[in-house]
């Protein structure tokens, strides 16, 4: 029986060890290596030529999203399966668009992880129930009812610029210096765009910016 060669990519040693230990129980899966970040993962992929890469998203040095993009460009035949603790649409959608064949949360049952690896190896897509729900909700949020205008289209160029800078984590003073305006003016723009978009907090603003691809994670 040909075994599915798997590379585990996660910045937590205990998580990698736990996944490796569980996967040894699956007859047709073989863990051929581990990596602690996206940069190391690319090196290991070149060395080990795995069939499936289990890819965490939030990692130092290089995150899973960028690593997936690079891996898919260099090794289009290798399947990437996102394995993360996050299941919001702002995480699910970008990694799928980057080329991942599936998305499984770390809270999933072990049997689901094994099934996801096997499905990815066969070239099929696999989404955990929470990821599938997130994708449906994301799609529904993108649909603008007939006759209504997308609120994002109502933003001025300067408001869109402020939206991007705020979502990237810049402070009001930093944005003011970059745009050569006063901090008070930046706050005025920020309040205006949040009103137009019906957003009520910085967290909502960041999530909106990710959904609209104003920024990427």
C-alpha cells in the first residue's frame, strides 16, 4: 500500500508532536517531516517532496498564507491542507484562494483530519463544517441586493486609504503623518467611513478590510 507522505507545519512543538503521534495510527499515512514556520516548510518540501502539507496559518517568520502561495507556485502538484484554530471567514477564504485544498480546525475530531488528508491526496476538496459555514456566510455578505449600492463604493478615495492604514495597525498620529493631515482630520475620516459601512469597532473594521481584500493576512 502506497502511503500518503505528510509534512506538518506548525510553530508549536507539542502540536506537531501530537499530530504526528495520532497520524501514526492511520495505516495509509506517513509523516515524513515537520517545520516550525512557512520559510522552513518550503525548504522541507523541496527536500522531502510530501504529498500533503498540513499548514498552520499564524506562524512567525512566514505565515501559512504566504507559504501556501509560494508552495503552490513552485509545487502545484503538492496538496495543502490548512489546519488552524481559526474558523472565521477572514481566515478560511484567503487560504482557499491561495490554493489550499481544504480547511480543518484544530478542534476537529482526529477522524476528520485523517479523512481530510486522504481527500486532499485524491485531489478532492475538504472543508470542516465550521469552515463551510464561514464560506457560505462570506458569500452571502458579498451579495448586494438588487437596487442597493455596495457601501464600500460610497467611500471616498481618502476614506479607503484611511481604512487600509487603520486595518494595517497604524495609529492615528502615524496615519496623520503619512497623509500630511492633522490627527483630528484622520479621526473625522475614520468616523465617516465607519458610519457608511455600519461598523462600530476597530475589530469590525479590520475584519471588513480583510473580507474586502483591502488587506490580506
